C-alpha cells in the first residue's frame, strides 16, 4: 500500500570500494538490482576511461560469440536456454572463458575453411563429371555430321579452301550459370562474327555454392572453333562471364576413363565430406549447450565494466568512489551485497556505503508486482510522477476498469473479454516464457490483468444494464403488469402502460427492468438514464481528484495551498456541479406518478439542465399550470447564493497564493538579513522530502502571478469542459448497445426466422458470421475505443487535478533488466 500510494523514499549514497573488490562488488549489486549509478566522469571521453580495455575485451568476446552463434544457427542446431542464469565470472574465470572462446572460434573457423575447400573440390569434380557426360552426346553428333560439313559451316565460301587445310576444329568445354547463357552466346557470336559453334545442355539438378550453401543452376557448354587466336578470345569471354573451363579429351576412350576416375574421386570426397559434417555437428552441438550461458556471462561482464567506468578514483589511487541512488528500504540489501563482494575476492578492507544530503531531485521508484505493473505503465505513459508525489495508479486499478465498463456494459461481451484475460493470467508463466516480437501480442499480454478486470466490470455493468448480446434477462420478474385484455392487445401494435396502474412499486432487483427491451421508447429512457449516470460518475471522479491534491499539499509542506487553492476549488466544484448531481437524485426521489401533490407528479418534474442553465444566468421560466418552477422551497435563493459564493472563489484562487508567497518572501528576506549579520556559517541544506517539488517561491512575483492566472483560468474552464467530457460515457455506452442490437437484428435474426431444415444450415453459417462481427467490431474495435476514452478521462479529467508528472524514472543497475532488453533487441 505504501509503495503504491507514493514513490519510495530515495537516498543518494557514496560507495567506497577497493579496486580488487570493485568487480565482484558491482556484480553483487547487479544481481540485487537496487542501485542506480551516477556518472562521475561526464567530461571524460569513453575511450579514455579506466576500464576501456576490459570493455574492448568483452566486445571481442561478443564478436566471437556472434560468429559461433551464426555458425550454430547456420547448421540448424538447437540452442537450449539455461534454466538458471549464471553469475558473472570472476577475473580468473574470465581468462579461461576468453581462451576457451578463442579455441572454439579457431576450431570452427578451421572446420568451416576445410569444409569450404572440400565443397569447392566436390563442386569442381561434379561439374567436370557433368561436362564429360554431356559432351559425349555432342561429339557423337559431330561424328555423324562430319568434320568437313561442320568446317564449311564455320567459314565463308571465299576462304573455305584455305581454312580447310589448316586442320581439325578445336573446342572448349565448361559450365556457366544458367542466367548468363543468353548474354554469353551473344558475346561469343560477336567476337567470332558467327564463326563459333556452341552446343549446351542444362543440368537437371542444382549444385551447392561452397561458400553460402545456396543452390545454383548451371549449364554445360562446348564451343567449337578454328584457330588459336579465336581460342584465346573465347577463353577471355569465359573468364568475364565466370564460366569454369574443364579439360575434355577428344577421344571417346579417354573420356570414358576420365569419367570413371572422376566418379571414384567423388565417392572418396563425399565420404570425407560426410565425416567432416559429422565432426562439425558434434562440435557445434557441444558448443550450443554452453552458448546461452557464455552469452549471459559476457553481457554481465560488459555491464560491470561499463558501470565501473562511471566510478572515480580517489587521489591516492587506492579506492574507487561511486555515487548512486538507492531506495532507503533496500539499503541493508546494498550493504550486504558490498560485504559479499569484498568477501568473494578476499579483500581485507571492507567496502562501505555513505548516505549524503543533496538538493537534487531524486528519481521516482514505484515498486510494482505482476498485477499493478500494467496500471503503473498507464500512468507512466502520461508522465513519470514527481518524487514522492501521490501516485494515481493505486486508484486507477478500480476506476479505470469501472469507467471502461460503463461504456462497454454488456454481459456477453464482458464475459468474452474476461475469459481472454483469465486465460492469459492462468497461463502467464508458459506464455511469458515464449519470447516473441509480435508487438500487438506483447501489449495484450502486458495488460492481461487490466483486460481481466475490464471484462469482469463489464459483466457487472451489463447485468445492471440488463444487456447480454443486446437482449435482456427476466431473472427476478418484471415490476410491470399488463392492464389490457387479449382483444385489446391483438388489435393494437403498441399500447401505453400507465405507471399509476401497471407499476407495482417494487423495483427490479438489480439493474434495468427487462420490460424496457420491448418498449418503443426504450432508447429515450436509456438516453436519459445513461446521460445522468455519466454526469454523476464524472463529478464524483473530479471531486476525488481535487481532494487528492490535499495529500500532496500536506506532504510537501504547502499547507497554505489547502486553504488558498484546494478549498476554493472544491467549493466552486461542489456548489455548481455537485449541486446539479443533487438535483438529479432529488428529482428521482421527490417526483412520482403516484404522488398526491399535483406539483410533484411525473408531468411536473422540471428539467435539471434547464434549472442549471437558469441558475447560471440568474433567469427563470414560467412553469406549466399546476406545476412549480423549483423542486423545493427557497431553491431560487439557494441557487443564487451558490453561484455568488462560487464566483467569489475565483479571486481567492487567483490572488490568494501569489499574495501569500509575496508576504512570505519578504519575511524570509528580512529573517535572512538578520541571520547573516549574526553568523557567517552556511546553513544546512534541506532534505529532499522537505522540498516542495511543485513550489514557485523562488520565482519573481510576476511569474507567480502569470502562472496562477493560467492555472485559475484553466481550472474554471475545465470544470465545465471536463464535466461535459464525461458525457462520452453515455455516448459510447448507447452506441455500443445500439450497434449490438443492430448486429443481432440484421445478421443473426435472419437465421432464427427460418424454421425449416434448410434454416438449421443457414443458422449455422449465419452464426459464425455474427460471431466474427461480434468479436471484430463489438469486442475488439469497440473495446479499443472505450479503452482510449477511459485513458483520456484519467489522464486529463482526473489526473490534471493533482498530478504534475515531472519526475524521471528510477533505472537500477540490474542484470535481469539488461538481459531482457538485449533479448528484445535481438
């Protein structure tokens, strides 16, 4: 209760640690997670700090771990998560870990290098085999066509006789990537002017790239030509297109012998590759078991050295000094962590903690649990509370789901939401263990308790509205009776039920009577009912927010603000808007259809809105004959007094605080002048909790006056606008109910009207459409809309009355938090 009511008390402490115990002490503090360190070297470059070399060593180990992890994931080896987080290694273990990572990286590098070489040799032999096999068909076709005819096709008629005497055709065989074949053919044709005969055949199966492991598709080609000059040109083209050339004997017997030798070498090489893969797999599986543990230890080491770089060395170079914010409740834990750190390294001189006084604003720390964390996040999204300021999250745990339920009131829809929230709460351990980057799911899971409460409260308001999927339940029996006979009922489509005769003076046990579900004026009744409820809840919520400001005034020793700000504010709000709420209740109680006094019957009840407008304008309306203008005797006088007193509160709010601060400032200056004459010692600085975090005493009077004028104008205008803003409760509730009714009548009722066998099938299909629209529109979209409107009512209408939100969050040095952030970034 104390931690949720306001932020915890913080202390600024100095740590004095021996250099040999610094690493282990900071490690223990990281495990405790109760200390936020301050940088004592803000002007020192990051590369000139004391432990920069250790940080670089950690960076190098992280690089090695990233390489090892990439190789493990490349081979699709499962990396098991550690059940218990390892502690940061001590300095001796760091050396062993560094050497082990170096050895592991070199071993994997050597294995990878050997595997790439073997795969490259295997690829070249495979391509050579394909070249020898595919070119066999080319040479067979060549022999059938005949060399002379082929030669004549390669040369022109003019030089045919001379070229034929130069000898047989030469050829070049190799493989080229399939997508480069068209450009490759065009280039060969251009450089030879059409004097190259190219034969090609595509490989049926893709080959594996030795470096990346990707599939590559290649084509075998043989280029026939004549002349050494053309041969050199062809080889240059092949080099430019990254085509691999392989020797191919012209003799059939030699080709067969070469193919046989290549196949034998491929079998041997394949056996070596399998053995290499098995060995690499064994190495990576053994490494994967320790990979997560190594990563955590290296991250902890790096965090420790980064934190040690925030420390300062004393003049004697024999002690490290650090400053940190610590919750006063955790001071014993911090002292114990320092003692454990000194004992772990065997230091003879213990480390100690010294609390110091400061005028600096401490960070805000609200200790939360799994239930309250979601509500605290809603408040922090608006602004982190100032130090020791009243925390709205405590009251938001009830008011937020309740105001949401006022807009989302439906027993069926609330049950769906409550079941979804309950499922996430019950399965939170297993669901939380599954790390995911789905942002929408992470938001839902973080607010699982909010969703559960919103669903439960919506079920309650749905019961009060007597609304379940737009239908009503007659559980306790209606309070109305039918006064007409059957003939009259059959002859008329609609009949009026007079409350004098039809109402039995026993209200429905809880909520709205189910007979309103069939009434033609249902929406008129619900419109008035929900509008008045929204104003009542809004005024009560705002008054509660204004009353919470008293807690801040009292805690920050600004008790003058209770009389000069709180009292006129609450009087102004109560005399005008709480009085309007009073008139609503008085009208419900005083006026009845069975009243003996004609002036207090149903038809004579005055409009609360008209009365309030006339009250503010000091005007009146002529009542109906037999009716009264006001609800009770002397109401007109009371209303005029209320308005005048409310108007008198405005000058108090405007001038009270500035004049008081001006008077107090003069007295303070006079007292300070007398004190300086009596003594020259500097007075002790006030404690942080005694400092008024929202005060303006040190500002000039003009600044105070301007600020107070803005605050007063804002408050007076906001009482009107904020009261009207709560009408969103009425609007969204009415819209949700009407949309649910339209969905029932326009969709599901289509299947319910058909009573044949075909109607059963139709109902089955229509039900799923109705269920889909209900979940997508009414539960999710309407739920999101109601959530955002509720958030606005808390941020603006409620919290603006007492909450400043000018603080900064307490971010302790905690290994758990650091590892969670790294996991999200990964």
